[in-house]
C-alpha cells in the first residue's frame, strides 16, 4: 500500500467519525501534493514547447504524449504508485475533500465557491473516463496549477469562466445520473444546499437530474438538521448521541456501555467478532499512524497521528481487558 493510500484511509476514518475539519487537513494536503505533480508537468510541458519553438508548440503531439509518462515517473518516484492507481486515489481524495468542504461550516467559509465548482468539474471529468484509460489532458484543459520554486502549489486556476464550468457540471451530472459515480451528483447537490444556493440555474438543473424524491429527502434532512446528512441505521439508534459531532467522549466518566459503543466503533468492530479479529483490526488501524509513516508530513499531521494512536491504544487496552484477549 502506498503512502498516499494510507493517508487517504486515515482521512476516511476521520470522515466516518464526522471529524471533518481534521479530515480536511489531510485531504487538502494530499490534493495539493497531487496537483503539485500536475503543475510540475504542466510547467515542463510549457518549457519544452518554448524550447522547441513555434513549430512544435502548436503541435498537439507533444501535449498528448508528454503528460502521462511524465506524471507516471513522478508518481513512482514520490509515492511508489503508478499513474492508473494514483488517478483512482485522486478521485477518492477529491470526493473526501469535497465532502469535508460541504459538511464543515468552517471549511466552507474559507473556500471560494468558484474553486469548489471547478474541483467538481475536474472530479466529474476524471471519474467518467474508463478506469484503465484515464488521461490527464481533459483535466489540464479545465485547471492549471501554479507552483512555487519548491514545487508546492500556490493556487489552482480554472481555465473556464463560471458559466462554462456550470455547463460542464450539468452535462457530466446527466452522464452520472444512473452510473457508478452518481454519488457525485448527490455530493454537488448537497454542497449547493449547504451554501444556500437554491435559486440558481445550476441547482434547478441538477435537482431535476438527481430526481425529486432524492432531492426532497436531502432537503428534508437539511431542514431538520442541516449538518447531519448521514442516515442513522436502526441497529445504532441506541448509540446515536455517541456518533453526533457534538458528542465528547470521556473515558473517566463513561459507562461500560458507552465505552463498548465508542471503542468498538473506533477500532471498526461490527456484529459478532472473534478475539483474533479484534487483534487484527487493531493492528491494521494502528499501523496507519506509525511514526515512520507520517514522518514526511507537517507538524500538525504528525500531532494528529500521535493523538489518534493514543486513542486507539486506549481503546484496545480496554477491549483486551473486557474480552480477555
């Protein structure tokens, strides 16, 4: 498993716990790292075009043939992953990134809507390509990354004006209506609902594509609880307050039932499990936060991984004691 996959899985776990701000920190870092690779290749493409002269800069062969092998080399060197797998991860990262933006009021306030819609356009464009034949040129036609001298992303610029981005979103939403990635439609509609954008042509067209029953379900959810978008399954109703974003777990004051519910969910236990399965779940989870795997990250992410490791170890110690592991 590559570094990028491990970190994305950490962010996914945080999303499952509705810790959207913490998850966004990881998703945004991964999102920017990938765009830094794209930006490096885009700059190299421009440099080659300028070096070879007008005759070649107008030739589409260079632009069609250069990006994939160049990005493939950088992905292998930096992440030990090939281009095909990296683009699959990029789709998952963008989905998580956009879900955090939609779900967190704080993040939404700090994010420009035009930038978010442009990211949706990139996500649609990449997701709709056949898995083994995904190309970078369609992405590069939508956005370009501006990078600094250390190859870090300074900003991502849309090449389309807002009305063309919205047109592209509507066209791609129609293509995703009944396909594998129809969840992107729901995510976009959810974002528009959260920012109060219900009178625009984009929202009207998208809600008609998604369908009245689906839209009404989401609208009713937002009326009752704007930020609680996930279905509460019957088997977990008794623990509803433990899954609320406002709930704070304190091991000192928690009851045995509360610990069982909280620690079990933290480790990822569902249904009947054996002692060996509990051990295996713990080992798989704690390995994601090992210091060796986060040493290349920033101080904030290292601190987050350390805090998470302590919480996981506390949960496992309690489970070991209760179930005599």
